């Protein structure tokens, strides 16, 4: 088996029998409005991957840095696509919408032949454990933030993999989008999160016991209006991960790959691509590259706002709040807290503030924030229009740092952030 790294969670896996699997292709253009590959994928590699005609695609989940329509446009729609047998149709529907209908649905925790006795098995929602005919075992955790106990169970039940890809970077809004954090607080939060994720990477490696471990997934910089926030991305550097593994005697296991680098399962050696950029990059390198993307405007900025007579924000947002309240009732989610939308006009001036209660139906414009527990979103009026009409996803825009977030108390409420996708004009 040979594993070639492309970008983020995209690998070209070449099996002993000659079959090739391309995983989670995203290596051209932005995703989620502001995310760009870093290190960038050089042209030769991008061209080679587009022309490679893989035997299978593997799509782990719906996020656009894993299911990226612009990148997938280069591949034959008849290519079989391996997906998990989800209990919702969303992933299948998204693939069908861009023309991929030849799906290989694999039950979780089950082994399924792909042909020539090659087998694939899923574990932990969207991870892939692959057995090659030459005896090589590959575990791709993708984005799953598994715990050391999970890794130990995988190793016990399926055997320690020869090669493992483990996530090590936090692809989320924190701390970049925290609107009421100053730079010092953002930097401190980023440093603490980097340390925590590096330690977890170390413990996962120790529990899973791979011969080589590749840190990958959640690797990007922010462009456009969020470009300057890239200096706060909580992504540990290769040197930080190496130090953590060396501290427990696993330093030789690390295989930090750059675009085009290939790892051979037989020799466990890495062949470096001479055209790979930013090898052994620093935080300063990453932040400086992001600033070169600052002029890339998000697509929502091209929206033409409806005139006041044709579009009533008060009526529209009350409809959104009512739809969201009905969905929360079905979810059984009603915390005693408020959500505020602090909306700016395209010129940067204040447009309005809108409040709705998560434990009630009342909603409307207001001047000031109240005393109750609250979450305040700060965003552009054009982006709000794109959100409530379903043109973009609320969760994706938070992660893209295009929505500023302020919390009182400053506690992450997973169900609240995730459920905001239901704040739309469509019920």
C-alpha cells in the first residue's frame, strides 16, 4: 500500500492489487467561504490527482472540506463512492445533487469486500479501517475526535494499524470568532487548545499503537475578511506533535506529510515531494500566507439586499424564530437563555438588534442586551439574508469566523450552536 497526501483529509490510497481510493477530495479553491488549503496544493499534484481516475471515492461526511463540489467536479460521476450507512439521507442526497449515485454503503462496525478480497470497515461514525490484501492495515480517523479508550478498543478489536491518520487540529469557531476577546485572550485560548489537542494526539497514538501516525484533518487558513484571524488558529505545528510523541518514546512513529509526500507501507518510509511548499512551516509562515488571501471576498457579499418595502426584516425574523421554536420543541431543547442578532449594514454601520428567547416564543427588535444568559451573534446583513434563506449554513459560517460570537456566561453550548441551522424562513 502507498499513501499519498494531498491536503486536509484528502489522500490517494494505492492498494496492493492496484486499486486506488481517493478520500475526501478538497484541494482547489475555498470551502465554507473563508477556508483555504494550507499548505497549498501545487499545480502538478492537483493535476495528477484530477487525472488519476480512482476506483473508489471515500466521503466521510457532509462538511465541505470533505465533500467539496468544486473539487469533485473533476471526477467521473459513475465512480463508486464509499459512505457509511447513515441513519439519515443527508449525505446520500448531497452526493446525488452533484451527480454521484453509485454508492457503496457500509454498515458501521462491519467488514465489506470491495473486490479482490480487499475489505473496508467503519468505526466511530465516519472513520475508515481498511485491510489491504498484502496484510497492511490503515486507519483513517478523519475528523473524529476519538478518546484514547476508543483508540485502545479499535486496536484490540481490529488490530493495531500499520498506518494511522489522526486528527490534531480544531476546525471550529473558537477562539477566532470570539467577538469580545482581545488579541491576548485569543492567543491564550489558542495556546491552551493547541496543548490539549497535542496531548490527545499523543495519547491516541499510544493507545492505537500504529507503526506510523499521520496528523491530518482540519488543516486550513482563513481568507477574506477573516484572514488576519489565522494567527489564532489552534493547530499545533509538527514540532509540537513530535515533542509530545518523543516524550513517551514514540518519536519515530510520526509521519508529518506535506502535499505530494508519499508513505510506503512496506518500508514505512516517506518520499518527499520536492514541490511541496511551506515544509516545516512556522506560525508566522501560516499567518503570512493567510494575509495573501485577504482580498478573496465571500460569495454572500455579492447579494443584492431587498428594499425595505419588498422585505420586512421584523416579519421575516419573527417567522424564523417561530420555526426555530417549533423545532426546539420537537428536540426538547429549551434552555433559559436568549439569542441576540447584532446586525451590521454592508458599510459597517449598525443596522438592528433582534432578540428571541430559547425558552419561549417572544421575539423582536431591541436596543440593549438583557441580564439573562445569552448568546450574541454579530454579522453582516447580507450574510443574515443568506442564512435565513438557506443559501449557506449557520454552523459553517461560525466555523468560517464570519459570524462574531459573544457568550454570557462564556460556555460553549453544543446543542445551541448546532441547532441554529434551523433558524430559517423555511419550516
